C-alpha cells in the first residue's frame, strides 16, 4: 500500500483502511476529471502489476458527487481495457452516501433495515 501512496498527487486524496482504499479525486471539469482518473488508475494498475498483484475489477467503482442542480455526466474511467463501474450511492464508514451528499440515502437504508427487523 505504501507504494500506491506514491500515486497520490495534488488532485487526489487517499483514505486507507486495513481492508479498503478510497481515493478522492476532485475537479470541476468532467473532461479533466476523466483524464485525471484514467491517469491515476493507470498508475495504480501499473503498481499492482509490478508487484504481481491482481486487481478485482468487480470491487472497483467510482461515485461522482455533485450538487442537486447539476445533471449527471457519466465519465469513462478505464483500467486494462475494462471500464470502472459508476455507482450512485455507497456505504462509507457505516453511512450510506449518495451523489448529492444528502441524508436521503442513509435514512432510506435505516428505515429499510428497521422495517426488516420488525418483520422477523
């Protein structure tokens, strides 16, 4: 993991956990974001290849955060000729986070979990 940190730049911030890695890339331009994301992921892919470690492409995805007034622009981020999966929400440290960073996803998940507990 320490070798991967060398890929960190002024456009990316890394959040490392024992079993998970999150890379936050910020850019207002979707074209530059796509270019930055592809370059960063290429560096990560190369680091894994040098260390003979395979990437699990089924567990690699990206979430595009945006304000409620902005429409979604699906960006194509690739690694080894495979496109990364674009998701609209994810679970992060126990919180369910959606692309608009509102509480809606988290509340919906909590209500669903509590409802299922009542059904048992």
